[in-house]
C-alpha cells in the first residue's frame, strides 16, 4: 500500500499597529488590536470552523482510514484563546478522534533556528508545553517555521528527541531524486525526513481557482488520476499546505470544500493509497537514503530558499538588530517584555519587508498589510527602538528618560526608494539643527561688533 500524508499549517501573527517615531519611548503598545481580532474572527468563520467541521465529518465517515496532521503556531493559539475559543474546541474534538496528529514548531513561528540555538530550543519547548496543556498530547514530529530545514536544523531537532521532521522537496536538494520517499538526516540518520510534493500540493493550495491554469477546473477524478500516474515504486505522497487554503485563500465559491469532501472517497475507490500521519510514516517506512541539505531551504516562492525573509538589506538589518538583544532578554523576568520578545520574532514581520517584485511579487503584496516593504521596515524598527529602550531601562531604572544608543540608519543604495512621509531615526552624520542656529547667532553678533567699531572711528575723525 502507498501512502498520502496530509499536513496543514495553522498560523496567524500578532499584527503590529502603525507605530510612529514620536511613539518611541512613550507608547509600549505595539499591536493592532482591532486588526488582530477582526481578522481572526473572519478567518475562523471562513476557514477554521467550517474546515474543522468538514474534517471531523470525514473522520466519522471513514474512521481511522482518514488521517491528517496539523502544526498550530503559539501565536495562533494565543489568538484563538483571546478572540475565538470555539476554534480551540473544534481542534480538541478533532484530536480526540485519534486520527489527527499535532506537530511541534517554534512558539512564535520565528526564524530563531537560523540565528540562536538556545532561543530556538526554548521556543520549541514552550510550544510543546502549550500543545500538551491545551490538547493533552506531546508532539513527536517537528516542523520548523515555513518548512525551513538544513542538516544542522535537523540535527537540533533530533537532539530535542523528535523522530521526524517535515521540509520542502526542493529541486536544488533532490536533483534527479523523487520527493515521494522517506529520507533521513545527513548528520544523524535516526531523524526521518518527509519531503513535500510541491507540485501536487500547490495544485490545491495555489492553482485550484486559477482559470488561466491549463488544468482548470481541478476535479477529484483528475487529481486521483495524477496520483495513480506516480511510479508504483514511489511510496509516499506528502501534501503540505496552509490550512487557510480552505475558505480563505480559495474561497468557498471556488468549490474547494466540495473537492476536499469527495477526495478521500475517490482515493479509496480508485487507488491503492491509504492516509497516514507523519509519525506513522516514520514508524512504518525505512529511509531510502540520507538527504543532504547544507544550506537552509523553505517552501516559499519559486526559489525555495530564505529570500522571502532574509533577502535584502532591510530584512537583514531588522533581523540582526532584533537578535542583538538576545543576551539582555535572557536576564528578564518581566512577562510583558518576554511576550513582546516572542511576538516580535514572528517571521511575518520580515516577510512584509520583502522587495521581490518578480514571479512571487503578487503573493507578497497579498499578505502585506503595509503599503510597501519600506513602510513595514520603518514601522518595525521604530517598535524595536522602543523595545530596546525598555530593556535598557531595566538595567538603569534611575534614568528618568532612558535613552538608547541610536544605531545608524542603514545606508541604502540609490535605487532604494523611501516612501514620502516615512519617519526614520535621524542619522548620526546629520548636523544638529540647534548647533546650526547657534552658529548663525554667533556670526550675527560678530557683524554687529564690527559695525559699532566703524561708527566710533568715524566720530573720532570728525572730532579731530
């Protein structure tokens, strides 16, 4: 029997409010409460609740034959608790069936695995504890933020006790190989690696409603035909996608819910495929070989690399400034500061700063609440400046107006366009306007003195 593995990512960031230069040091509220609440309620009604109901009905209809898996970020769980507790209840009902597996990830859906191992491990532990507290299960499979993976990241996951990890079946790591097998980590073969079949996954997640696609409309018969066309020796088809595919990215009117409702029936009646969760695949299959991933990959964009989050000077500067505060944050026991530290690490904040305008430009614009990546960068850096003031104030509480050492504003290339009205910190090389005024006053006084001397000399000559 061959296997289909359905995995869904569930994530919502805490969106930042418009934070101006003059808010720095005066206002420590960074989040757009209205946007976070309204978006969560909207997505819950369009996607989470109806899709969870559909999955529950499929499990009730087919029993243990239909199995699925999820990773739910800590920031999404926090917002479920705050705004839509009924979503958590619907996920609890799914988990109680025994046919749903929950995976582990970083609590704030962060990029910490790329920068700080200690912070990365801490976030994964926080997330695992949250899953145990809410759902009563302990994850055994790891899924890093946006499927970011390398040999080193896999080794860290293995050290934390995970038996398998999910990532992208990117062409640059596979070459001639197929993603439809189980692989293992190149450093520690004990860790199993499941690779996403991006073509069949994206046919549902991205192309389903695209009328310009030569395969539109996508039907269950056509999709099952593609599954049957896969070489019989290839054992596993991993279908990984955002959960928001159902009802949010692909609206109800596209027929996405009907497609998902009838897909299991077609699979069972017309193929020799079964459904398994990632941990079941890790237990039942042996890896065909190690997969070497020396440099991090992800499931984002055409390149399947990190450039969606760390591909320009804006993103790199924001990322480096954020993690330069790690040592100070470690010494904190203030719950508000620790909460903000987690939420500011969410990868979405760096995604909004992406300046890729080619094949994936429309995708980045769709998910970006800011008018431009430059606006997103300025907003984030203003918040980060205030956050650093708060950290420094803890170490020097006697200071009435805590002042941070302002970091230089990044030097942008001439091609970089800063939007009108943007509020950047003043670069250090710009002269203080107060000094300029004082210089003018001094010059004026000198002129007045010289004029007085001339008048006196004139008078003396007349007297003589």
